[in-house]
């Protein structure tokens, strides 16, 4: 009892000094066919994780039809010239491996993981999918039907409707303004369309092979050359896109969902990409505002007022542009009150420097999250891919914590004033118009849309 009394009197122990990190050995090379390779040795477990990235995603083919790269990635995994889908699954089970495919706005990827002793056959399968995907008719029709159901479901999700509207507001005719295809567009997909995207994008000169795990890098490079070296294909022609609009003043966009029992709020403005020198500053500023569980926004509208369960803010960095956003799902009766507090916390961070204690807490959080992200092979792979795909300095992960620790209250004040653009914040409100229109109008004259994205 006496011991406990002493602990309570003296308070919690101080944090220990931040541990030094032993950075993994990394090897960068380019195979004879132009394929870029990055290897990082991690010998903690007898496994390896990898991704074969392609520097083309939905944005690169949006001038044809939205979502084509995503559908192409889905079909790549369903069969090759040598194996049907069932045989692919059986081989993965035999190897004890995982393999998936995906595509986003700017990249497509084959992601995989397995035991190091089976690296050669697993990499062989990855190469086969990248070079000889067959796009079977039956699989194409099945995946297209499933995508149609997904698109229908999206239109019932307030968070999706809010994201779709904000992206259109911020990016307009730029491909980043297209979040998802319509039902009609998916119904019009053709197998030949996907094959064309595959031929153009899935080429070694457009690719990056990144491996993290228990292997010897020189030997792995030899294995990579043997498996991938015969693959041929040029980099696709670069495209230019329309410049995004630059909306000025606070504007409100109300998406009507009849009978909605709560309202989805999403506010946003243009920001920066990861290559910008202010990226670390903005990340820490966002952490203080609404990017961490103990952030000001969470403490205000969740803990203090109980308006919402999970408010959050974030900086989304795409290849060409970035944007800052704030989201919260709130009760219909507190829409105006929630928006008021969201903007209040933004303006407060723009007006008054943070205390050194609050800054230190945020720095500990950011540094700790970053360090934990490097503790696994998968986490290290994610960080290295961010560096490589965004063409960041080679020492980015080594110097990140130092850059976070070097920031001062005046740095965050200047960053908040520069990027938390409350005067020009675009406000999307998704809910029952009859319940929320009067509250939304307090923040600007609303434009009205239906769940299909049409203005009404």
C-alpha cells in the first residue's frame, strides 16, 4: 500500500529514451530488362514479403472508363496461359503462401508472402501472373457481376457518397475526381479493355519489385534475374491531365439520403504530396488536430460532447496532388454543432501555438507509430514502398524521427495557417435533407445531390 501511495504521489514514470533502430541492409538494382529491384534483408523469421508494383493505376486509364485498372488487377489473379484459378489456389496452398492483387489511383500491385525456402516457386508464380494473365471469359463475367453488386452497395454507404462528392469538388475533371465507376460503366466493361490495360501497364520498365525478408541479397538478385529477366515491355506513354479546380470560400454540398438516422460529415481542401518539404510538418500538425486518438478534435466532439464515436482527420497524398480532410458521423440534431467545433479546433490551431508538452506528446505518438510500422517485414515493406514510389530521399526512414523531433510550436502554427484552410473548406453533408438542411445552410448556400451523384 505504501509503495502504491508513493507511485501516486510521484506520478507516472518518465518515458525512456527512444531506442536506436538498426536499419536493415538494403540493395537497389535494375535487371537487364529494366525492372527496378529493392531488397531489404530481415532475418527475424524464415519468411519474406514482397510486392510487384506497376506505376499505373485507375488515373492512367480513366480517360477510357473509371475503375479499369482495378478490374484488371482483380482478373490478373484468376488464371494464366498455364494455370486456371483452381490450380493457382492449389499451388499457393502447397507453398503455404499468400498472393493478392489490387490497384489504386496511381499504382497496381501483386502482393505476396511466403516461406523463404519456397521463394523461387512463389516468385515464379508472380512472374507468370505479370507476364501471362489469361483473363478467362467465365472469370471475367463473374468478377464483373460482383463489381456491379459492389457499386450498388456503395450507393447505400454515406461515407462513400461523401468521399465521392468531395473528390469531385476538389478535383473536377482530373482523374482523381473519379472515385468509382457507375453501374452502366461496369456493365460496359469488355474483356478486351482489361487486356489492353494489362499489355500497356504490366511491363518491367513500368514496374518495381520490392522484397523484404530472410534471404541473401546477392543470391536473390540472381534469382530475380533468372525468373524475371526474360520479361519484356516498355514504359507506357505519360499522360497529362486537366488541372483541378481551386474552390474558394466555404461551400456546402448536401447529398440527400431519405430516412438517414445520422449524418456523415466530410470537410476538405487541397494540400500537398509526399514529396513536398512540408510533409512531415503537416503530418504532425494533423496528428494534433484530428489524426490521433488523443487529438484535439477527438477530445472535443467525442470525449467532451459525445457528438460522434470516431472523428478523424488525415492528409491523403496522391502522386500529383494531395488533400486534407476531416470526417465524422454524427446525430442529425448536432450537425451544426459538430461543424462549429470542427472549424473551431481548426482555427484555434491556426491562431495559438501549441504548448511544448502537447507538442512532445504528439511527437512521441508520431515517432512511436512510425517505429512500430518498421517492426515487421510487412511494415518495413510498406515504408520502403512509400519511399520508392514517391521518389523520396534514400535516407527518408532513417531521418524521419529526427525531423519529427526537430519541429517546434512555431513550425506547427505556420503549417496550420498554410494548410488547414478553414476559410475555403469544402463541406459535404450526407443525410436526410429534411432533418439537416437548415443546419447545413448556416455554413453556406447548399448544392443538393442525390445518391447517384446527380444534382437536384
